[in-house]
C-alpha cells in the first residue's frame, strides 16, 4: 500500500476532489495503471453528474470499477435504523445519548443488567451463538481502531456472554452523529444501565428495537464486510434479511432497506463477478452465472443497481450477471480461462486458485485512507508549514 499524496482541495465539491486526485495520478504517471477506485459513499463522491468519482473518470478518460467502502455503506444503514427509532438529530451531538454521557459519573458501573435478564428481549437472542463466536474470533485479531474493539466487547457484555468476563465497560467516549459505531456502543451501554436511568417507555422500546436489530440482522454482516469475494453474496443475503425483517419490525426494516438499496454497488453487473471466487457460492449458482455471461446489456451499466423490492426473495447472483461482468476480469487482469470448465473442477485448477488469491486481496474498505487522514492530521503544521515540504514529509513518514 502506497500513499501517493494528500492534495489540497479548495473546497469539498466533487470537482475539487476529482481535480486533486487526478493531479496526483498524473504526477506519478499512473493513468494507465488505474483501473478501480475506493471511496466513501458521500454525495460529493457518488453524485451521478457532479460526484468526484464520475468526474475523475471523465478527467482520466477511462471507466473505473467502483469499490465503495463497505464499512461506510453499513454506517448509513445504522444511521437509518437509529433515526427510525429516535428521530433525526439536528445538531452534531445526539441529545438522548449525550444525556447518558453527562450522567455517567453518577452511575454504579458494576450494577448493569444484560439483555438476557430482560424477559421481553432475552428470548430474541437464544440462537445467537454464531454471532457470539464471530465476535470472539474477531477479538483474537488486532482491531484497526479502539472503538472497533470496544464495540465487540460491549456487545458480548450486552448478550451476557461468558466470553465477556475479562472485558470492562468503558466511560462514554466521542459522540457525533456521523460516528456510526458510537451509536451502537452508546445504545448497548444505555440498555445495560437502564435500571439506573430515567428513560421513557418510548425510549426503552427504541433501545430494545435498535439493539435487537444490531445483534440479529446487522452485526454478522458488518463484521465480515471486508471480505471482497463474499461481498455480492452477503449483500444479497442482507437484502433478503431486511425484507424478511419487515414482519418483525417494519419501521427499522423499511428505513434500513431504503438506505441499503441506494448502495448496491457489489451487485452491479461488473462487481457481481467477484462471486466467481467466493467458496461459499455453490456450483449450481456458479454454473448459472457462467451461462448468464452471454446476456446482452447496456455497454455502460450503472455502477450500482436499482432493485424491485417485492422480487428480492426470488433472486440469486446469476440474476445480475451479463456480458458486462467480463469487464471486471479485464480491469483486474484476471484470466477467464477457467470459465470454460465445470465449477466443481475450479478448485483443482492452479490458475483459478491464483486468481482467487488476487480477488481475495482486493480492498473493499478504506481503512487505509482513514489511517492516511490520521497521518496528515498528526503531522499537520508540525516541522514545516510549506505544503511542498509536507508532501515530502508524508512520503518519508509513510
């Protein structure tokens, strides 16, 4: 991973960002080697006409594969689910959560009640062993941010898991309406200390609904979001879960669906091709995907698809495959020869295994960019105030 530069942008518009990125690419003479881009799904990035992604492709005069950051996609889903229960936040802080932070010093930290002790909520989590195991496995790995680890630990405490015995409940931290993980951590903590807080029945019900959604529907998908080849399958599975969840909680499901349906980047006609390298997609589906490669379509398909909600349950991955799927193979310089053989033989093919390794190492989350931003912030105005010197410094420090 190489940090190419941190260009100055005069403003936050898509035009300014595209111009800055294009200038760095030209400085490094990399136009011919750029085939895809990773980005947060903000409007300034993803606008159809004036977004940085669309304008960058025009400036480079070439189409690029769109790897929208999957963490950011799921941040938006959390935002929608939270808002469905507690209403929109008008300021930078969320008053309901800030109230808890302000009361923290008077709370008995040892007197908390897990969700399992709530007769209304506890039965919802009787079949969550797989989620608990997933969180335990994640905790064995180094987490890129402290709040990622805190989120896992507080979720285990919330579920009353024995695996949380060594974990402790930390004081409420940073709170901002754009910090998706802060909402989850705060909602778990508030519910753990519900007996010590003056919550209205509406607020208690909101925390119940939100936390149940996070554990049962959201968390498993979010924890595995960085797996590139599983992205199309997991997005389709998540879509179907949200549709089914309408029977349990229509308000949360509809809000989450509205958000998620706007970001089906990995079910696009090009990126659905990642599923050819997903070991969890069965041979029958892969055979149908191969057969669908002859399907005609617009030569310039949209980077994210639109979908009819009442048809979701009958879809499989082959639905999204067309001739355009082959563009992914070309952009990533992946051999397509294995497609001429039966899917059950692919794993015995050394060439296919090599291409699998290439596909599995694609970055579909932009943690690296976040670390780059942190690097800039740490060194901003340190040692030198001259922009050219800063750029050289960033290359040395990196």
